C-alpha cells in the first residue's frame, strides 16, 4: 500500500453531498484532520444525521473533524493481540470534545 503524507485536509464549501464521495479518503493513511464545515460554510453531507459517526467509521485514524477532537475508546480484542491492522478493530464508542476544551485538559 502506498503511504500518503497528507495529514490535514480542508474540504469545506466543496458541494460534497454524499458519504460515498468521501470513501476514497480512506486511502489517506496519515490523514489526521478533516474539515467539511466551518463557521461560515459547509457541505451538504454535513446535514446528514450523524454524519460525523459515518466519517469516523470511514477514516479510523482521524483525530480532528471540523475542528473537534475525536476521542475513541478501543477495547483490546483478539485482532490486536494477533497484530492485525488497527483499522480492523471496531471502535464503536467515541465522544467529541470541542478543540478549545481539549487544550484546557492538557
């Protein structure tokens, strides 16, 4: 698999309407921050209920979505013990903490 170096991607105001249009981003294995909406603009996909959940399912290594830190709770599973790829491990629970609050926690 080719390793991409892109870590931050801003796609707000690009008229992205469906989650399938974002599926190809899963190949960006170093992508850590994605912006699909900002205070001024967004994409139609952002109006889909629970779109953030779907995005984090597609992009398992994402840390920040739309300026909000994503904190996942991973359960140690058989796959981890067998040294399988981390994206094969499901992480169904996550909660979002506003970026400014995260700075205060440090």
